[in-house]
C-alpha cells in the first residue's frame, strides 16, 4: 500500500512525497509577465510540505496570456525572476516545475499576431476574434513552447508541464468540438493529437533527456461534442510513446454556449462543483495510468477527508494535486501528511477564486491574506 508520504520518482525528478500543487493562476505577475514579490510569497508559503509544485500557466508568447497578470517565459529578460521563483520553491524542499501555455482564442485581449489563435475559429470570449491558424503559425507556436521550455530549465525548473487541458490552445487542437480541420492537424483522435506531439517533441529536443516533461490533459470534456476518455487515452498513449514522463489528468467539468451582441462563445469550467464527490476524477486518471503505463497525477477536490490518501493507497494514481484547498489553507498538505485533517481550514468551494481572476489578483473568501 502506498502512502501520501512515500517518495516518488517521475522521470528524473525525486519527489519527497505524493502531493503536488497544481497550476493555479494568481494573476500577480507584472505587466511584462515577470515574477513579483507577491508571486514569490504565494509559492513560498505553499511549498514547505509538498513534493511537487507546478507553477501556474506561464505564457510562451506575449499574446498567449490567460489574464493580464499571467507569468511569461517568452523573453530572456523573464529568466532572472523565474530563477528566484524556482529557488524559492526548492529552498522549501519541493521540486519546481512550470506549466507552459498559449491561451489561444481564450487569451486576454492584448494584441499580437496570435491573439485569437485557434484550430478552427471557435470563439471563447466576446472580445477576442478567433482565427484558424495556418500550418506555419502552428509550427511557430510549437517553437515558442520549445524556447520557453529552454528558459524554464535555464531558470532551474526540473521539468515543464505542457498545458493541454481546459480549452487553451493545445487542448483546442485535441478536442473534436474545437478542432474540425481537415489537414494533418485534424480528424480522428490520433490526428488531433498531432499538434500536442509536435510541441512535446520540440520541447524534448530543446531541453534534452533530463528535464521531466508532464502533459496536462482533459480526461473528458463534459459538453456535447467534447473529448471522450477514449480520445484522451489515445492521445495519452501517443504522448507516452513520444517521451512524456507523466500525465496530469484534469478535465472540463462543464461548458455552455453563451451569446453577447450576436457573438456565440463557449464558456468552460475546470473545477468540480460543490455538490460533486471528493476525488470524483480519480477513476479517470487511473484509467489513463493503466492504458499508458505512465505515472499520473489526479486532481479534483482531493483536499477533503481521506480522498487524497485513498487515491494513492491502492496504486490507482501515483500522485494527487490539491488546488483550491491550498489557496484557502497553505498548510493543508502538511496537515494531510501529518494526519491532522480536522485542522485544515476548509475551502468553501464558492468559486470566488476563479471569479476574482476576472478583476485582478486571485482572492479567497476563506484566506484573507490572498490578494493583499
Ligand atoms: C484560481 C485558479 C486558477 C487556476 N489556474 C490554472 C492554471 O493556470 N492552469 C491549469 O492547468 N489549471 C488551473 N486551475 C485548475 C487547477 O489546477 C485544478 O485543476 C482545479 O482547481 C481542480 O482542483 P481542486 O479541486 O483541488 O481545486 C486553476 C484553478 C483555480 C481555482
């Protein structure tokens, strides 16, 4: 039987335990995508008990940010701050990894050639006009991922996570709902994984064999026409064959079409709602593990009760990630490891954290330190 406190190896990374911080956009970088004191504080406060810390979605191009305060690694001038961030995480005994992302048509509107980039022109916001990318543009963005990964490793991160979930750019290529291309980037689940594989291969070539490569994927997209678990497993197998070290299994919990000023757009959610059972995603991650042979990280309300311990106990998943509960109580992982579950200051699952990102730095109804 495995325990949360057991060590774990993922690729070249040696992790002191099996709890990870999943990527959590704080919207606290400066206008140039650089690390700020409040970012150093956020990660420093949360790294002290964790095995792995996956730093929030960090843009590979200036036109691929999720929010105006997204971190960036599109420029060498961003490496110094990211080195301080990696060091701050390592100092507390956790292993630092950074999530690399291009938000595609789900980006914050700040201009740039790839603002609104998408496989097939599906709209995600009323204020960002989507466009279907040319093959040259798809290749250009893959190069940006590789260059950003090179900077991440130069900054001292032990690995990178490619963001292939939540309907950002790579996820849009994977999903049949948002990818209706009829060139080599579209078609069945294998063909839709082409862009993800090209990014992975270019990143691997850039960073060499040592750094760990994680890939975050939607196990399912709970929306009509979205990706199924079978599709995700097909992509997962290809990722495994092409050098991924780990799959971080997330999902789209729900999505709906909205309309403003005659513009129809898709709004998607990536966190389980209050009424969903703790650990509702574990079986999806377990299936991915079984079918790909890769270590998997499971996520989704795993900060409650014995859900995290149960998920790793029988080997269904290798590691658990705890998101909102770590915003509400930075010591939640330490309390879980110490068996002091009743001392955890509970996340209310009110979704205020998500909503706050639309206005500025992330805030929390439980933890008033956030947003200061
Ligand atoms: C405020 C906030 C920001 C998030 N930012 C990211 C992100 O940058 N990248 C990502 O892949 N997921 C992001 N997520 C999703 C989380 O990583 C996680 O999958 C989700 O919160 C479910 O886990 P939980 O139930 O433990 O909170 C974010 C979630 C929250 C609450």
